[in-house]
C-alpha cells in the first residue's frame, strides 16, 4: 500500500519518546510514542485535525501546518521534505529561510523548561518557546505568524517587541543589531520572498528602520540586561543572551536571573503559578492552527 501523510505521521509519532519532548512516561501509559493529543498540543493544532490528517480525511494541509508538524515530530531535514511531498507541497527551497528547528535543539528545550527561552529563525520570527517564556513575557500563541516577527514588532510597537507588557532595556542598541541581522539574512537568502517583503514593508512604514537601513547599521548582539514590568510580580530584572546554533541560522534567546535574588523568587513564583515544572514541560509552538 502506498504511504500517505497520515501513515507517515503515525509512524513518526510512534517512534518519538515522550521524554524527548519533556513529557513523563508514567506507569500505565500504553502509548508507545506520543499520543495524538500531545502531538496536537506541540504542533499548535486541534486534536480533531490531527485525527483527520492521520485518517486521510484532511488531505490539503498548508505548508505552515506541515512545518509545525515537522518541528513537533523532530523530523530530520530529509524527512521534513518527504512530509511536504506527501502533502502535495514543494519542500522549502534552497535560498529561503528555514523554519526547521533541529531535533537536538528541541530535545534541549524540553529539558530547559524552567528557563525562558525563545527560538527564532534568521528573519527573527519566533518559532517555538518554553512555557517559562510565556510566563515571563506573555503567551505568544495568540499572535499570527506575521505578528510573531520580532523586527516587525520592535519597529511598529516599540522596544517591548513580542512581550505582552513593557520591557525596558539598558544601554544596548537592539534596533541596530536587528537591522544588521536582516541585512545579513538578505545576503544569505536573496530569493526569500517573505524576507524581501518584510524589509520593504519596514522601510516604507518605519522612519527609524529606513534610516538605519540606509546608514548600513551594524550592531552585533551582546548580552544585555532587561527589566520586565510583569503585571503579577512587578519588575523582574533578567540577563538576556542570544545564542546561535552551529550549522543553522536558528537563534536562541535566553533569559536568566541570578540565584538567590528577589528576581529569582519572582521567576519561581511565575513558574509555579503557570504550572512550569523544573524538569521542563515541552516547548510550546505557534497556536495559529487550532482550527485549520
């Protein structure tokens, strides 16, 4: 029998250990791999839609849905491309920005649930985040794909960017660094339509972006200190670091606080009240596809 996207999804789901996504395989668990409910949550899809995909009753998933499933199932690049073809779609072409998060990075995030970590693509679109990120900065799952772009958010809504409440930054030219990153990305991915559209949009709508772009702004990302004005616990002062993943253009933005400080107590309170386990729940993903 010819393989379908549904049979491939079931096979990939069965082979993925719950531990790989930060779940516990407790006693009495009969599922060998991930349950449909767990895959749906990780991919930001409704359970009913995952069932219809696996049963072959949903036959035309979008490229964004396939990309989300590939990330949730921790597929290797060749497997991801195979999933696109099974869905009747062209795989991402060379010269375009990848939204694929390597499996090793996903396993690491599953074990870093107590830390606020966001995963970004080369154009600074938020792809995935830990529950602690949502607790500290607000849950991004209600935002659209366009709204989850950090550069667009910073230059259209202000320095708080993707956060749901004010974030103050000390002495770090974030805007220049973001413009420099987009310029580098455009050299690397000159044929990426969405990236070109983003640059043209911001040049037309943001005077500051247009000025920095014309000036050839440069500004490497450095460690910075940020003050999050959280509505539940007040000010939380964090160190913010940007880490790159060798071999890909994926960036990790990590917030940490010094142990034994008032800020650590506030962050721990947020973890507890938002149900974040120290051993790390699975990273969250975009919630745009709950009703495909």
